[in-house]
């Protein structure tokens, strides 16, 4: 299940919470998106430079999620992010949610993040720290 041909930009463990479960006693599908959001924010913050300001901010433009298997409780998972495409105003981040040992793939897919000028709402160039980090893999 390992993605040896892809180097992760970021890896983050997440311990599941009881409240993440739904009526079918597995992690609700909406929580998958929350796990990915948390990983993206932590990755952006780990860059140590501005990726959001009063002048510009990222917006989630598209999400593609493949739910491969339910996540059982209790367990911990690993969220991994990968750079798939770096554009002028956007970055496409691949993602996967897997078991801690990497043997079980629970979900994969990608998101498109577009940076906008907050005043106009129009796309603005990708912040240089995000471009550098996404292109260095």
C-alpha cells in the first residue's frame, strides 16, 4: 500500500475520537474531510512563512474523495499530503488516509486550493512559500 514513488509533503497522525463515529459504528464520511483540512492547515503552518494574510487567502475550489474502506474504532490513522500540480494561482494536493502501518488505505483523492485576493475575490499568485514547498518534492 506504500506510495514509494511519491514523497509525502506532510504526514500527520490522527487518533480517532468516539464522536467521529456515526450510527453504523464507523467514522462518518464527513470527518474524513475534517482530517484532511487539519493536515493541510498544519502543513501550511509548518512552512514557517506567510501562506495567508489580510490581503490573500486560500479557498478550497474542488475536492475529490475515494472512500476505500470504513475506518474502525478505536484506531489511529495517518494523513499524507502530496503535491500533484502547482499552478499560477493554485496547488493540487493529493491526499490519502491510511492505517498507521500503511497496510490499509481508507481514502484517497485530491483537493485544489486557489489563492484569492481578499479585497477583490479574484485569484492571486500562489504564495512563494507554498510554491517552493510544493515544487521541492
